[in-house]
């Protein structure tokens, strides 16, 4: 009998959660993505929007308009999705679009879009789910995306390196990677000198003054001299002469 009531209790909890899920379906990303992307492949009828459109086609139109810089069209289709109860779906697509169709052409835009999405979420949680202020932030994000320069390099790169069914040619680990932090590097007796000269070498280095680098070099050299000196001798640190820290000018690339 106890097992019976326990089963009834768990079942009632399950259906309560299901009811809550349906009640707030307009805020659930998983539901919208599952149905809109799989409905045709599963042979189910498409989800209709408030004006009788196919939801999947609205989402597709929304992204195509952003790709073409069609601000009016993007806002129209986003509003259609929004008014049909799928208020989070335009955000879901925008977060993909900003990396897929804009990418490095507008480096800071992904952070801006995400910040607007978080702001809309904050309003939803703190002002109320029925408040329409989230549409303000959504519109802001859509206009930014439409007017941003476009570049699909990021999407092409991810398709090549992560999704391609043709395997890439296997490569050797670069020699610079075999430094003192790797097993092979340590077996090759590569230490701090190799790390400074090869492993930590920077290409396209920014022209920024580094006030810590010279001091760190000298600090490390003092430590090495102290280790090499006899225990009863006190070595005084000697400043570098003419920028030469030691033979070979190890730091010429820095």
C-alpha cells in the first residue's frame, strides 16, 4: 500500500511539472527548438504562428533578413515569432547568427547581444513574465545585427575543422610546443632559456610597453647565479650591459 501511494505521489508531481511546463512554454528554448527543427523529419504538422505562418519558415526568414541587412524584414519576422508565444526563440537564433554570419567582422557584437539577452532575462525575472520590456532589448539586438558588417569565415572554419566528414591530414606536434612543460621537452633538457626564446615567442605582438619583463629577466638571472655560487659566497646582482643579458643575446626576439 505504501508503495502504491508513493507511486501516486511521484506521478502527481510529474504531471504538475508537465502542466507548469506547458503554462510557461513560451519561455522554453528546448521545446521550441525540438519541435521546429524535427517536426518535418518526424512527419508531424508544422507549428503555426499567430498569423498562420510555419514557425520554422519564420525563423529561417528572420535569419535570412539579418544576413541581408533587411532591418524591416528581420523585425517583422521576429515580432511574428514573439507574438506567437515563442519569445525566447529570436534570442536563440541571434546568439547563433552573431557568430555564424557576423563573427570577427564585429568583434564586440557577440558580447553586446548576450548582454542585451541577459538584460531581457533580468526584466523577465524581476519585473514580470507578462512585461513587454524584453521586446525593447530584442529590437535593439536585431538592429545591431542587421547593421553590423557580415562575415561567415567563422562558420566556414568550424565546418572544416569540426564537422567535415573528410579527415584532416595528421600533423606533427610543433617543435616549439615541446618545452619544459611537456614530458618530451623535459627529456630533451629544455628549460627556461628554451621557453623564453622559442615557446613564449609571440607573433603579431602588440606595441605595449611591458615594465615587468626586464625586471623578471634580471630576477631569474640573479636566482641562477645564486644557485651556481658556492654556499660561502654572496653574489651581488650585476645589471645588464648594453642590453646584453648573457652571450647569445637570448632576448633578441623579445
